[in-house]
């Protein structure tokens, strides 16, 4: 009986690894952990090497799409758009300024687009953006490079007249007349953008051009009145206004009065001669 009991116990004995396998079979498997990545300092990644030459040395290939470094101290504006002219188109900027003047005088500053100026100049709008940035900067360039130099030429002619009152008045009349001939856009632009309310050039005329020319003339006329050369009943400031009315206004209205009065034969020289005679002798017969 004892022998039979021992055999039965041995038959029932199961190996330990089998028991463990059966126990784990009824449980869900836990996900395996990924192997930890080696630290950067323990296993640094090798640097990429370029193609090898015949002697076995590696050559690093430089990328072709890397932008050049920006010089230290360069402004943001300079980084966005470097100054200069496109190669082979040195006169594009001057043409653009002349075209802007023509368009401003014809349609007004507010109604003129950069595209219209580009068409007038025979360039693309991108060229205008390249040279001037935007329309306000273009208008500022027109004042600096066209209007101020034109008024400077008139100031030089007036300054050369000296202290003689008659010579000074003649210098103003002849100077404005010659200015209009040299710059036909001036009268219409002056009426549209200076005289009319909301004109884009009114502040430039008052703040930048006026002090250089009109105020200087008024001071010289005031000195002539103190010395007795100018009639005491004449206001030096209004004399400046009268001279403008006798020079720029007739030039601006020429297309109208020439047709109305059948005066197509009167040119700029005849107009200046008439104005000087009126100022020197008045309208009475002597």
C-alpha cells in the first residue's frame, strides 16, 4: 500500500516551470519595455561624411541653398531691400519720377496708382517698389528731387537781382515764366495739389518751399518799402501774392483763356512781357 501511494504522488508531481507557465497563461501579458537609448555622451552619433577622394580623405559638401550671413550692424530696411539700380537700367528711376509728376498733374496724387505710374514710365510696378517702397515715399522723392530743385533755380535767379526793386520784380516774373517752360507740369500740379483743399503738396509748399522763396521775397519787399523804393500803401506780403497771381495763375489757366479769347498767338515770352509792362506802367496812358 505504501508503495502504491508513493507512485501515485510521483504521478501527480508537476515540474515547477510547467506550473509557472500555466499560471502566467491566464494573465494578460505586460508590454515589453523598449531598450533605453544610450546617452549622448556615451554613444555619440557619428558625423556625416562627404564623398571620399581618391586618397581616402573625406570632403564635406557645402549646401547650395544657404543664404549669406547678414553683415553685423546692417539695418532691417537694408536687409529687406538693398539700395541701387538694376543692372542696365540706370535711367529707370528718373523716368519713374518724371512719370509720377505727369500722372499727379493730370489725375491728382490721390487718384494715381503705382500701376498707372509704372505704365507711364514703361516699367513694372515691382521697379517702383524697388526704388521707392510705396506711394508716400515716391511722393516724398518727387518733392525732394523735382519740386525743391525747381524752386532752388528760381531762388538763384531772384538772388542775382540784387537790391534794385525793378530788377527784383523782373527776376520773379521772368524766373517763374522760365520755370513753367522748363517744367510744364508745374502750374496744373500747383493748382490741384496746393491750392485745392486736401491737396497732397500743400504742407510741403507751406513748410518746405514757402519759407525758402515766398518769405524771402516778402522780407526784401519790406526792406524796399522802408527805404522808400516801394510805395508805402503796398503790403510787401500781398505783393508776393500779386506776383504769383500774375505769373502762375495765367500759366495754369492758359488752356482756357487762349480758347476763350482767341489768344493762341500769345506764348510764354509775350505773357512775361505783358506782365512786366503792367507792373512798370500800370494801365493808365502816360
